[in-house]
C-alpha cells in the first residue's frame, strides 16, 4: 500500500498515520517528524529548517524533497509507505511523481482529511506533547495525566498556526485537483474521534 495523507495542520494526519502504519504494516514517513528530529539533533539540515519551522513557514522544497528521496530508498519502504505531511507544494508533488516513476511504482490512494478551520485552530493551539513519552494530548478533548511533562510545540502557538493554515490554503490545497485527475483522491470527514476517523479512512481504502 502506497498512501499519501493530505490535510491541513492539526487535521489528524499524524494520529491517523500512526494507527494506519500498524494496521497496514507499512512505515509512516513524516517530513515534520524527520525535520523535528534533525532540529533536536542539531544537524546542519535541522539548523537550516529551524527558522522556517519555528515561524510556521514551509521549509524549502529542495530540502524536503531530498529527505523524502533518501527515505523512500530505504528497504522498509519497498513494501509500501504512508506519507504524512509530504507533498505540500506542487513542486514537491511533481518531484514525488518523478521519483515514483523512476522507482517503477505508483500511488494507491491519496486521502484528504477535511476539518473546518476553527476546529483546526482549537486542535493545534491546545495540543500538548508529553516530552518523556512522545504521547500527544489535547487540553480539552484528551486531557493529559497530572504527572505528564507537557511541551507546547513552538509552531502550535496561535499566530504560527494561522501562518501554517495560510500556507496550507495557499500552497497545499492546490494539490487536490492534481490528485483528483489521477483518480486516486479520497476525501474523509476529519471531525470526530480518532477512532471514527480511522474507520472512515479504512472504508475508503479497503478492497
Ligand atoms: P508538520 O508536523 O507536518 O505540521 O510539520 C511541521 C513543520 O515542518 C511545517 O510547518 C514546516 O515548517 C515543516 N515541514 C514539514 N513537512 C514539510 C514539507 N513537506 N514541506 C515544507 N515544509 C515542511
């Protein structure tokens, strides 16, 4: 299964990718996670990406395209993958098409998770991560236990979330017609519990 998850920041891509990776037995490839790991490790790539990420802007195409090209060549990705957060621009989608063509494989589905903007704002600004376990909580919908050591992602503060949602509207939404033309686009209502959304996704991609 080769799957792309599309959707605005905080639409639930990461949560759904984590569940689907187990259910489908293919790795989750998240450019956001890869960039955050590079930033944490203080690599040159992490340092380059940091200024963009911390202000909610997209990292340059050449950086993320290079990351994904390398990752897709690794052995575990040969049986399939779930792309989370990539592609985000038309240039990235074109680079991915070209890469998959070179590798001689195609995409099975692109699943777009639809969530209204007001809910995306609320989800992102109240999202917290326990830095010991990596578990993600939401202060309203999925409150953390009292002993959690909570972190608030720098780009989950209100102004940064607005910038990220604007980048999504300006650049990533343009990918939908591209994938619609290929006949592999499926749309899923992302409002509801993570379990409900997973069930909707599985019904779209099953069979
Ligand atoms: P995410 O966790 O997917 O919301 O990504 C967090 C941040 O990483 C984004 O706001 C961007 O700064 C950067 N990023 C992740 N994926 C991409 C991508 N495909 N293209 C450009 N920037 C990205």
